[in-house]
């Protein structure tokens, strides 16, 4: 392709700019394996990873020719163009430079992080109450008209499959993931292939008709991992998916090329900004990075990359969402055909109180806003109408939790939100309320010091997430 391009250059090619600057830029590009072109303008030069051009009235672009016996060279592209770096598969290590003799401008001081503003006077959601005692991290998803919980279960949990059911003896001594209906708490699946894994979360891909789970190599019960060992080495993220989208009891499993230390979650992205590589999915790992994936066929086992400039985001917590800005008309359940409709990447963080952070491009050029989202309240100790907990609460001694909520509800942590399914009216939240492993105060026993709480809102999820913030971020 390059050979054809440069064969088309004619005598009308613009006259090169300052020879010293061209030579200097050529040497910089030669020294960087990921440099394929460079641009010059007003004493500045930029290195680029490809020659994908867009119209521009300022920059002069020089692209690498096919290598020759003399080492190749660079030729100026005709017309007024610049390189769209977001379309490049690789990027130079250092992009911006000054031509020789051009004064180097003083570096721009880093922008201090925006302090979290006070939470809204009226929360945009209502606390419904506790749905269970002793489960680990939960995520919520809507699938084919039904709301589900994806729960991480420890062996110490009173309802662990390995403690009561002989046919589930392999679960004993290990953590695992299960699926329950949110409405009545009926267990749909104890997922055998998740035995020995931790921090498992759910992602419904409405475009491709498939539910995914993602988790990491952590046996939260100290059982040493799954029988036969972990199929994916080290920090590799493991995936599970439903071969038949209607069946949540049968799951396939495969390694991915993404990594995370602990927490991991995936969300769909309808309109990625031009400051990031093209993608339809985003993954949040433990801290502080992100992966993106542009799998057009919906295969999320491969293709995860870490975009440049996204490694300084907010830390902690498992959850990530992309949502259109209210009023923009975007929908995260649509395909990338809705490009151009602005939105936000949201990350739910925190282990003491839950914080909500957002950026238009994962912090590449749009700063992160952060607000307090969830804190301990007496309502956490109410008995929720969901998950059938009202039938179990008294037998578990939950009256102590209700009457002495401040003896154990020290922290709000590991929150998740739902749903981007356009068929769902309103929104749901789930989070942990606990001592975070510490000792509760009497009379609450230690095995009752960790619960999961549900909240609800009449707002659609994009409106709910936006309602926590007083001011929008500028577009990118």
C-alpha cells in the first residue's frame, strides 16, 4: 500500500520545510520501532505510529517509504493532512518534540486531582435493605426479562453448596460463583467450573446474545484453587460464557489475554471517543488500569489491550460502566454505529465508602470526576423485599443486625449497578455493608458482620449515574 502511495507522488508535492527539522525528525522516527510518520508545524514535530490521515490546514506530514538498500527515507504527503493517531495499532514511545533551535516550552504543570464534592443532598436512590448474610461480591444483570444476581460464595457461607448437598461435594472448601433470581432468591446455577476462583462478575452482551463471567485466580476460601489447578496462569483473567444464551446453567470456560490482580468487570461501549482506540467493550481491572476490546464478533477471550494514558485512574472496586450522557440519545446496548454520541466511563471504587468516578475517555484527556456514592446508613439493616431474604432473616438471627446496625456496618464496599437493558425501567444497586474483615461490636457475632444490600431508583441507569454529579465534563 505504501509503495502504491508514494508512486503516486508527483512534482507538485509541497516543498519540504526546514531541512534541519526534517532531518532531526527523521532520525527520531528511525530510532523508534513504532514510528511510521512524523508531522511538522511551527517549530514543533510529532511522531506517529501510522499514516492514517485526516484533513488538516496546519501540519505537514512525512511518511516512511518502503525500505531500500540505502535505508529508505520519508516523503511529504501531498495536501493538507494530519495523522489520526487513534487509528494506529502502535504508538511511538515519545510523540511530541521541538525542532532544533526552537525553544522548548515549559512543561505544563500537572492538573491537581479534583477533590470529591459533597454527595447530593438527596440521594438519587433508596436503600431497600439486606438481601443476604455472608456472601462475597455481587453483580446484577438483566437477562431476557429476569433480574439476576451473580454471587461470589465462600465455603463459610451458610448456604454454600458444598456444605449441604452431596452432589456438590467438589465445592466444599472452595469459593465459587452462583446465579440467583433477584426477585425470589431461587438458585439457578452453582457453576462448577468457577470452583476455586474469586472476584467473578457478570456481563450481559445484548448485542451478541450471550452472558459472560470474568474472574481471577483467587480461591477466597483458601482451598488452593480448582481441582487440577488453574487453567490460566498468574494474573490472567478467566472467562465463562453461555453457549446457549437462554441457558444460564451451562457455561464454557477459556483464558483471556487480559490481566488483573483481583477485581475485574466488563461493560459495553456504544460510542468510544476518538482519543481512545476503537472498541466496543471496556474492562476494569483492580488498580488502576483498563483494557479495551473491539471484538466485532463478540468473542471476548482475545483482543484486550491497555490504551495509552489510562493507567492513572481511580483505584479499587470491581465495577465499570459506559453510559450515554442523558439527552445525547446513545445506548450502551447498541453497536458502535452510534459513534459521535457522547458518554462517560464510570468506575465504582472504594472499600470503606463507595465512590463513583467518571471520565469521558478513561483519563487520557478528560479528567476524572469523583463523588461519594454510598455510605453506611441504618437502612442497610432493613430486611429487603428481594432475594427471598424475608423468609430467612429471622432464622439467621438478623434481628441483632437490625437492632444494632452501628455495631457492624462500618464500611460500604464493592458496589455494582444495573441495568443498561433498555427493557428495564429504573435502576438497581448492590453493595457490601460490613466490618471489612474486622471484629464487630457486641452483641453481633462475627459471622453476621458481612451482608449485601440492594438499592433501587426510578431513574434509568444513565440518568442515575449522572445524577450524582453537579457539573458535566467538557467534551473531548
